[in-house]
C-alpha cells in the first residue's frame, strides 16, 4: 500500500481499525520513542509493544512501522487533532 496516496476519505476508516492502545503506541513512535522507551513508559514488555505494532500494521494493511507512522500522521494532520 502506498501510504502517501491514500485518499483522506479512507483514513478514518483505516484508523478506526486500531485499538486505543495501538494508537497510543503509534503516538509515542511519532514522538521518537523506541520500543524500549515505550514499554517502560507504559509499564509493559518490549515484546508487547512490538506485537501491538505488528497487529496495527496488519489491521490497516501496511507493511512496516514507517508506513504505519506516516499513515497515522496523515490522519492526525487532517482529522485526529479535532478528536
């Protein structure tokens, strides 16, 4: 999936597939946190962070965390800040 050409109208549908915890982790990744830092801040294991990232990628159909972050950032810039 080319995350840079997804129509804005489909972004909410994709983002709505994410769990609140997945969204929380993606926000931390956007802020530059590593898996280790994210795990520490959320009091969970690093493997749990990784699993959340992998599952989030599967839910919205992207191949890696970079695409996940880009897609989430696109949504955040257009609609996420209003929520």
